[in-house]
C-alpha cells in the first residue's frame, strides 16, 4: 500500500499532474471518473494568494467527489510561502505540494518553480520551513536539475526527505530541456535504489500508453506514476493503464459517443466554474485530443476552437457524434 503520510493511495497510484489552465475542477472530475487515484490542482502563485487575487483564490476550489486532492503552490519568498501555506490549509486538501519544476520563464526568473534548482540549499531551506509551518503533509514536484551539468536529484531527494516531505514527484527532464527530448527516468530509478529513501517516489514524463506505464513501472521501480499531457482530452488513459496492469489486455478505445459525452460534460462544468468566456476559451486545448484520429474532423475542430457561443459548441459536438456514429476507433 502506497501512503503519503497516513493517506492511503492503493498499491500503485496514478496521479493527475498539476497543469496550468488544464487540471481545474471540471477536468479533474473527468479524470477521477476514469480512474485517477489522486488529483493536483493547477499551480497557484503564493503572491496571488496572499493578495487575494481572484484567479489564484479560485484555484483553491476542491470538491469531495475528487478527493484526495493536493493543492500545489509556487513562489520564492519565504514569508509569502508561509502565509500561503496557512491559506491552503483552510481549503482542507489532503496534501500541500510545492512546485519546484515549472520551467516557464516568467516563473523561473523569480527563482520560483524550476528556477530554485539553481540554488539547492535555498530549495531545501524553503521546503523545511513549509514543512514546519503546515499541519498538512507536504510533498514536492521537481525536475532532474537545472541543466545536464546539475542533475543532483538523487542527493536532493534525500535532503528533501530529511527535512520532512512525505512524497516526491519527479519529471524526468531538466529545466533547460523544457518539454523537449525524451524524459530520462534513469535517475528516478537510482533514487528508488537508494536504501535511505522511504517516502513514495512518483515518476512523471512521457507516459502516454498502458504499455509504457508497465515498462517504466517495472524498469524503474517507482511507487506510482503522475500523468500530465497524455490525459489532456483523454481522461480514459488512467483506466486503460489500470486494466492493462490487471489483465495484460488493451482496453478498446472510447467510442465516439463516449468522447462526445466527455466533451459535453467537460464543457458544461467549465462554463459553470469559469463562466461563459473563460469556460469556452480554456476548453479549446482539449478538443483536438477528444477527437484525435477521426478522419475529416478538421472542419468540426475549427468550429470548436473559434466559436464563443456555448449553444453552437454543443451543436457541433452533436454533429461530430452523428457524423462518426459508425466510426470504429483503432486501439493504440
């Protein structure tokens, strides 16, 4: 049984990665429905939280049906991080997660996210302060290092464990790589081989099929897998992986009815949670994957990513379902 502190997550949990403008409550609901064991919120700016900025505060919204949930924060100022930790605690998530992995320039230039990988002592000290401040289990998500010359993650993992974190998620790239090239899990495997390590280690990066999930589970010995980009517009990946682990068989891909229904549910919740403008705009990144592989779907997709009217969007989804009613999807 994998545990984050006293939180039981099953034998080999599948976690939804925190993704900006993606892993919001509407999307998390779908991922939970389709087999994700633990959710993480979009990352939240501590400076936004302590200033009561609407966008940051709204990201604290969590619902009982999606638990367990980790709220993820990012920042560089110790005082701001500690004050934000108090605010997060009031939202009552199961876990407080610190983002030390975001590679985006506007985050990194402030020494937040992956920026702090340039100063490991500061990273450890900040983590220790949050562990002492919060009553929640504290976890960390990070990368292998700043660049190829600073892949200190094996040592860093030990140091973070020693200051009290309860789990560590590692993306198998450096900050310099951004999301390019192939994720390297070999150092994640070395952490698992370290006899001093006893907290759960979750691997992240490039898991896009049940077969790859099984291969990496066996090759690197991780305690669970965190899935990000492969779930966008395809929440079925969690149950597909679980089914493959259990039976060795590949589940049939979702039917066009299931795809269209998921897109409708996602759009409905997105409109309810974000309002008519943002609810429409932030759905656009999902449509391509919901209907990936459908021949001639381009004309429908063009409408889905340009229309601002919910009624039109629902109508297009109905058209897609009708047009491809007899389409038989090909297994991955």
